[in-house]
C-alpha cells in the first residue's frame, strides 16, 4: 500500500487522513477516535468539525471511508440506509449525533449491517 499512498496528514490529535491513489479510483481514508462520553459537547462538535475539514482535502469523486472508534451506540433499529438492524440495542445521545451526521453526509454505519457475536 505504501506505493499507493499519495499523501497523509493529521487532522487533530483525534484523527488522520490518508489519500491513496491506486488505479482506477482514488481512496480517501479518514481514521478517527471520537471523544469519550466523559468529554464535553464542545469537544464533540470540534471533532465533527475536524472531520468536515478533512473531507475538504478529498476530491468529491474520491471514494471516502471514515473509520475508527466513534464512542457511540446507535441502537439496533434500522434508520434508512444509515443504520442496519444489527447494532447494539442501547442508543445514547452521541449515537443519535452520529446517525444525524451520517444522514446529512450520506454515509452509513457499516458494522450495524452485519450480525456479530452477542455482546
């Protein structure tokens, strides 16, 4: 993969962006670690702002993957094409914030679409 790495940079102490240039499509990977529930809402909003800033470094035609630990539980109820039926039952405020952000930005939470071991 190193020969396909076009560029990379940190977006904060909570994230990094890598621009991959394999053929036939470019791939932007944003790796994040969200604030824990103990952090204030201002920190969470700053976190999402940094993701938006990172998306700005990618071209609109690039395939974009945002991955990592969002410290959010989104529940096990399907929400359009964003949340699948296999999430964790509990829904927290941070999970609702993540779902809302994904709806606005046309992303989906992929680990809720596949059945995992019971937790």
